[in-house]
C-alpha cells in the first residue's frame, strides 16, 4: 500500500494556503490596482530580486515537476538542455529586448508589433495566437500536471482539486493584479527551491550520489517476470524498457528521437526565443522593474536559478526510475493502465511517486505545498498575462473610448472567463495523457512559435523590415506550422506494441527540424517581401529597434507647437530661447539624464482647468501612455462618469476588493516629449552598476556554456 498524506502533511499545506492568501491581500492593500499600470505592471515599482524569483517560478510550474522529472526518468539528461538554453536566452531578453520595449514605450507584445510595423492585422494575429497557445499548452498541461500530483498524493477527486486550485488562484489574481502575482511568486519560489533541494539530497543519499545515479540508471530495467506474475496480461517484448545508450548525454546524434543537436540549436532555440523574449507572461514581469538595471539584474538572477531544475527535478526523476523501476517503466500499454491510468506511459508519475515514498511525514506536506505553489504560479501567470493581452490589444480596439475603470473590470471579467474555460477543459486533459508531457508542450510550441520569433528578431535588428513582409512571412509560417500540427494530431503515435503506419514525413522528421524550417522560411519570405515593398517610416523604427535604444535624442519638432497650444505663446527653441524673455507661466525646464535639455511641460498653476491636470485617481508611467493608444487612455480629457455622489457600503466593499475607485476617470492628455524623456530616464545605468552587470553577464553566460559542454560529453 502506497503512503498517503497524514495530519502533519495536511497542516503544512493549510499553513501554506494561509500564507499565500495573507500575502495576496497584503499586496491588494498596499498596491495601486485602480490604474492600468498599477494593475497590469505593478506600478513599475518592482526590484530585481522579486522579479527574478517571479520569472523562475512562472516558468518552473507543475508541468516542469511532472514533465521534466518524467522525461528524465524516460530518457536521462537530455531534457535538461532546455534549462541551460533558457539561462542564455534570459540574458538576450535583459540586454536586447527589454531595452527596446522600454525605449518604444510598450508593455504588451502585440502592442510592440503594432508600433514597430504599423499594421493592426499583425497585432490581432499575435494576440489571438498567444491566447490559443496559453489555453492549449500552458493552461491545459499545468492543470493536468497539478491534478495528477494531487491525485497521486492524497487521492482527492481530480475535478474537485482542479476547481479548488483554479478558484483560489483566480481570486488572488483578479483582486491583486500583477503585484499580488509577483509577491506570491516570491514565496512560492522559496518553497520550491527549499522543498526540491531537500528531496534531491535525500534521494541522492539513497542511491549513492551522482555517480550512483549514472551507474544505476543504466541498469534500471523492469523485472518482466515479477510484473507478469503480479498482473494477468500478455507481453510481446515490443516496448522499449531498457535505458537508452546515450541517456547520460544531453545533446545527441542528429537522428536521435529526443534531442538531435542540430534540431535543438537551429530549431528549438528560435522557438525558445519567443517564450523568453516575446511571451507576455515573461516580459510583463521584467517590464515591472523600476529601471533597466533592475530588469537586467532580474534576468541574471533568473538565469542562475535556471541551473537548479537539472539537479532538483531531472536527476530526482532519474532516481525515481532507479528506485521504482517496475512502476515507472511500463512493459506494455496494459501495464501502464494498471499503474497510472494512461496507455502512453507512466513516466509522468516519477516525481510524485518519489515524494510520497522517500520523504518523511511533514516534508511530504512541504512538497505538496511546493506543487500547489507551482500550479498556482502557472495559473496566475497565465490569467494575468492573458487578461492584459485581451484587454489592451483586443477589447481596446473595439472600445476606443473606454475608461480606465472599464478596462480594469474587463480584465477581471476575462480572467473569470479563463477560469470557466479551464474547468471545462479538464475532461479533455484527462483524455490527452501523454507519455512525456514536457516534450508534448515543446512539440506543439515548436509548430506555432518559430514564425513569431522570426518577426520579433527581424523587427528588433533590421530596420528595413516592414509590415507587409512581416505579415506575409508570419502567415506563411503559421499556415505551414498549423498543417503539420493538425497532421500530428490526425496521425497519432500508436501504442508501443502496435505497428507504426504513420506517413514517413510524420514518423521520421523530428519536430525540431520542422521548427527550424518554419523559422528560416518565415525569415527568408519576410526579408524578400520587405525588400520588394516600401520601407517602414522613420517614426516606426526610431524607437522600436536596437539602434533606437542607442539613439537617445528626444524628438521635439513634431510636438513643439502643440505643447504650447494652451499658453498662447511661441514655442521655445532648442537653446531655451524664444521671442519672449521668459518661459510661459506654469512651465519649467528639466534635464534628461543623458544631458539633453528638453522642455517638459509640467503644469503647476493651481488655476489651470481640471481637464489639463493629471487626475489624482491614477498614477501613470511611460509604459501606460504609448503612442498607439493601446496601453494608455491618452488624448482624452479627464472626465467623470455620471454617478451618484453617495455610494452604498456594499458597492464600496466591491470597489475596494477589485481595486477600483468609487468614480471612473479618463486619463488626461500627456506631452509625448515628456513620455519619451521618462522612457530614456528608465534606460539610464550608473557606470559602476553597468560595469557590474556586464561582468555578471559574462559569468552567467560562461556558466551556461560550461554546463552544456559538461553534460554533453
């Protein structure tokens, strides 16, 4: 009889829930959730430490504990390549993409595509595709993985467990916004690392250390005779039950079925560029940093933390195969159904089986809390980021006159909709149990995301790339990837004891090679079409490329006269002089950090009409008022919706709970020159801090390359 959760374990889990709820409500109380920036970007007040922890925990979700450990049990070290690869790609995010996003004044990825290329069709395509990927890979797999662990641990009803966890996660996310998400992620990151490290140490001691893992894993073959004696079914000796000869190597031969090294470097890496550098879940957290120094520090911290999964998840999965070979390694589909209820394989139960059998009472509860933390982190990340994309990039297109309060309500309602979809998707999840969950995620993503990565890379590095080229190239890649994805679902892999009659291009062409073809085909078509069509305007590329980050000039001429339209006086020239001896009343000069004198129009006269002064109900940031109007409510005067002056106590409680003010206000117009100056200020790095960050960049990247080489030889 398998061990089960005892009273002490349940007490630890209950304590965890109390801590998370308290932290979430504390974030609700302390944060400004009534503004677009406050709710979706945490008011841009986060430091590198909490963002780094949030990045790690947003990525290392329940599907990693289940999927990475399961793939480790099935195929050895190979799956750890994704973790070391992400260590390097995180630095690409911090040093290349985040500066571009800050310089261009955006905080959703569809918004960046709109500002860079100038066409709504690309933004709509990317927003819709992102939501689909969230639902059918991240959301569905996270739910199944978390429910599987709970079912293995305590025997709770699968649907009841999922509904309860979704409800608590949505409650925190709906009410607290990104601040609650980031602060609860910090607690969850601590729990994950501590709990997983304890399990790693105990399991390594059990098998004789890392050398014991390498030796005993290659001998971990199930006892067929004992299994056949325990169960009444036939055995055909057609399923692979022996460890693979190259299981202790990370990057493998070009024909390997798990990780062929050319496919990984040239196909999987571009697909991972989308996840780490252009996915809303990841980028939204880094954009919540106070400035570029904190953003870079957060990617460095997350990169260092990404070393851990290889040791605290993959290797324990291999140890689980060593200790429980007859359960983890199925000898036939019937055997798999008896053990875990899935004909495809039982490697997914490797981590929960290790937890429940090797940890003492109390520590099981800690690891249960860790898995709940992982699941909730996945869900709150998806809920918050998906609602950001829907609210600011889809809903705002149809309701251009929407107030800030309306956007907050729509964002929360969309999260409720996501909760309903999640619960409805549970029966589908139960039917799609795969042999290696983590590779399922990578395969589906590999068919859809490489074209997106190509568009972002070309948009950031190549000024000549235009909207027509990007749209034609992106849609071509999307159609080709969708066709392959549909065919994969139509021609599913048969059980291991059945003959494989799938077409050769499905059976023999690895999905990583398909991803590589999609990436390069999209890039080539985009380049060719861009060269055959008119180039983008100077304004489209002035702040949206890596070259725009280095250009710190603020564009004044276009807005100079508009800036003074309320004063009735002549605009000030670039030297600070005008036909009048003094600046107009209520205006003063400020200096940007790079030394450029810019006249920032800060209205200070108390007699100025209300429509020209900032609304006190909302604290804004440069990211909230970008030029395309999606992330901000700009170009409209401050107005109050007609509401009764007296609000009932019930409604006051509802407003506080959802972080809304009693009255709805529209955002006032802002000077575009001031907006750009603030973005430039965020990009400023003190010389000593910049030097320290660059040194750490070299150290972290060297560590990633060393680990790749060490585990691949």
